[in-house]
C-alpha cells in the first residue's frame, strides 16, 4: 500500500476520557468543545440526560456520557467538558471527564470491535485504535445518542415511564 493511500485512510478523532478509558469520535462529527455551563434540567428525561444549555442562542440537549457508558464514579471537576456534536441536524452535548487531543490513527492500527461487544444493547463501539502504546475505544455517535437504547438492563426501569409510574402506584 502506498504512503499516500494510507494517509487517506487515517482516522481523525477527538480523544477524550471517561473514567480511566480514552475514547474517540470522528472529528467530522464534532462541532466544538466547551466548558460545562449551567444546565437546565428537563422533566421526565432519561437518567443520563442532564438537561439543556443555551449555546449562543441555540438550545442544546446535554447527555452525561459518563452515565451513558455506565461509569460508577462520577465527579464534577474543572476539567469536565462538553463535546458538542451534530446528530440528525441538531446539536447535542456530551459531558466527558476531559477532552484530550486530536488523534490521527492509521487504519492499519485500528481493529474491529470484538464480537462480544456486538451483543450489548448499546453496541456503540466501532473499533479499537492503537495509539502511542494505549488503546482508544472508537465510538459511533449515532448509536450513543439513540435515547431509546439503555446500556444495561435494570428490571426496575423496564417498560415505559407510564408503566413504571403505574406499577409504583399499586
């Protein structure tokens, strides 16, 4: 394979941390990275939806990616950032522990996600990239933002919100 051709198949990603892991999303899906401002809560939103923010006159929904990915220890720090991504023509914010860098990973250093990850409900891992001696988990923004999909099944949250309210009222 020629060098010119290999360069055109590099993955250009925005790297960020959630917990101890480093993740990456395609830089083409990123609109901007901002500090975490005041977030307005929205009633009846899923647990991982923090609410909405006003980003220069645009209302942007904000998802806590730490909760979405099942992180156990969630602490707010000055390093937290919101990755503003475009999804279905709308902007959406993803709260992460920190945004690190722009990564350029050759296609030869990216492997498909293991089959066991395809069995999860979320199925948002598209591959694993090797970068400077560490693994970068590559994520599919569309699947991450599919609010109808939960990371882990919790019997107490099965069914619709209306069914849960009816069950607890009995």
